[in-house]
C-alpha cells in the first residue's frame, strides 16, 4: 500500500468536504436551486478576489480564462504590453499574437521579478497601449510579482490591467480593487481547492468600456453575454451549460476559506512556504527564484549531475508524491515543490523528507539526511 500526495502547483489535493459535494446527485443548471447556489458562489468569490466588480464563471481551465481576457478587451492591430517572468506570463503574448494583436514584451530573466520601471517606461513611450497583461504567481519559476506597484503604474494610464491570478488567488495576498486590477483570471484547481474545469474572471468598469471597442470575434467566451446572464430573472445565470458539480464544490471551498479567514489563509501559505525554503537551503540546494519567491511553489535547481525530471519521477513513482519538474528551457534543470490550497505544516515536512531521500539515493553529494526536515521544523516552531 502506498499513500499518495500531490505537492505540485496544481491540481492540488482537495478537502474531504469539497470532494463529498462532487458525489451529490446532479441538479439542473436552470433551476432556482442551482441559481441560488451560483449567487452564493459569486458573492463568495467577491470576498476571495477582494472586489466589488462583477465576476464571471466559464467552464474552462485557467488558460481559457486567459484567452477570454484577450478576445473581449482588444482588437486585431491593437498594442498591448505583456510583463512576464516565466512560461505562463509569456503565454499572454502567445494568446494575443494568435489574434493579431501587437505585443510589447517586457520579459524578465527567469527567476527574477517583472521590472516595474521598465513597464512604466514602455507605457510612457507607447501611450496607445490598450492593455497590460501580467502574472501574480509565476509557477514555472516560483516568482511572485509586485502587482500592487504595477497596478499603480497602469492605473495612471488608459490601459486595462489584466492579471493571471490562476495559481495565486487563495494562496498569496491579492486585492483586486485596491491594486487597480481591472481583470483577474483565476483557475479552479489551485488555491480554490476544487478539480480543474472552472475559470473565474472579475471585470471592472474600465474593462467593460474596453469591451465595447473590442473587434475580435467571440461566442462562448463572450463577456457581454455572460454579464447579461448575471441579471436574468433576478437570479444569476450563465449563457450556456454550467459546470454544476464544480460550482457546488466551489461553494464549499469558499465556505472553508471564509471559515479560516482570508488573511489567515495567506499567512498559512507564507508560513509553509518559508519552512520549505528553509529546508531547501539547509540541504545546500540552490533556490531558483532570485526575486520575491512565491508562497504557492518553491523552485529548486537540481544538484550538479542530477536530472531535475529524474528527481521528480523518483519521488512520484517510488514515494507516491507528485511534485513538478522544470518547464520550457528549464526542463531537466530544476524541480518544484507546490504548497498551495489544501496544505498544512506537515506537508512541508513530508516534502523535504522526500527530497532528502530521493537525492541521497540518486547519489547527490553533500545532502545531509535530516537537515532539511530539521530546518523545516525549526522554521515552523518560530511561528506556532
């Protein structure tokens, strides 16, 4: 028998009470019963997003939400700025270019944060930029961007500020309205602690004005149609079939977040992330993140002579713990430890024990067994 764990940056493990909701009998998505639940979910999401803006829900993964935030806001030939520090941030540029949008690329070196000064300079040099796209928590590199500062910069312009908060929402501090975020895109399977398949998008007044000028064709992902459905017959609705079971699970996960308190959720993630980073350093391993490390995931350089993908594979296949490898140009050079969503302090202990054992058995040099776990425990005890 082997107990399995997910310690990847998504999908994450799911709380038992959320899992149980997925097994309830199906209800129809056009009934008052479901639409009342949808209303509760939308109001709960405003708390999690820290916004008064409308929130739309589409049956899609986070990338579907990202695409919707391009096709509803800009037109072919428009100029946008993409501020990226890893693979998922760079995805914004690929999506925009797919629809004939001109992209100004402010790309940081992987491992570093987006340079706010460069973004500000490019916006001054390009006053016609229609939107700025960036990422809250870049899981490919383990970096967290300064969304508050970027929001201050973009808020002084006519550009719509769009943030991929897919792996950050519900894990790291994020304040949609206070930080001038016009569109926040969130996926289900990370900090929101439900299975994949739901994209959530908050839309500001500024974003709605941009919608009226967008010329990119859209049908299923039409914000206009989704906004109309929100006010249908006094109860919110969706234009097309809703992800009924997932939305009911989302209702339960929001209840859990409210019960803990959003600031306490952020603090829990910060504590666990700090402990994991302490354990990594105690083993003499080199963290990949040079800028502000994300509290969602810790990225680690593989030791010299060790393949990062092989580390990930060994931990998964032999120990039953799914972490993550490097992506894109970092494939085989690093591994990543996810710690978001349904996690507590002992997940950090398990993660470092697995890393110690895997690297030792693979012949990595100077990996002191127990040192990582000890550092994790010491860090956790500082904040009990």
